[in-house]
């Protein structure tokens, strides 16, 4: 029996000014792409990761100049945020059905801050 164990490690980066600028540009591109994707998902009513990937992957890469793995991570991040929002709506965390706050949340796509965290893995860094 083989057990695959993954370890998540938090590291502190000490980038040069040029590297810091490149990282910030990458974060902005990924979060702009995630906000755009969220709007597309909201408009089209597409929520499953497989369906989102099939429908928007190529355009996401082309429109935002993302490599393959960052594009996949943007899709995962956006789908996960939508799933969390749906769970909070179901739990009543935005008020009862029909309330003004709930209608506002349901009618607005998720927006990501320009420098919000972005998941990276080894494939993103190669």
C-alpha cells in the first residue's frame, strides 16, 4: 500500500525589485482574469469546474496571457469562491430569500482584489 503525502509549506520570498514587480503583475493578471471569469460564469449560469474549464479555458489564456497551469488555478479559485458563496447563501448568511442584501449578493458576480492571494504549485513555477 502506497500513501501519497503532500506537505504545504509557507515560504517568505525576498524578491529583487524586478522580481517583485513581475510577481505583482502576475497577481494582477490572475485576479483580473478571475473577476472576468466570475462575471462570465454568473452571466452564463455555469458553475461546475469541468464545464467552466471546457467553456472558458482557451479564452482565459488568450485574453489574459496566462500559461496553462495559472489558468487552471484561476478557474479552480473562481469555482471554489462561487461554491463558498452558494453555501453561505444556503446557510442564510446573507439574509432570508427575498431580502435586499441577499438579492444584491445573488445578482452580483464575485470580484477579486487586484493583489489577492493566488494559489501556485510547482507546475506554475517551472
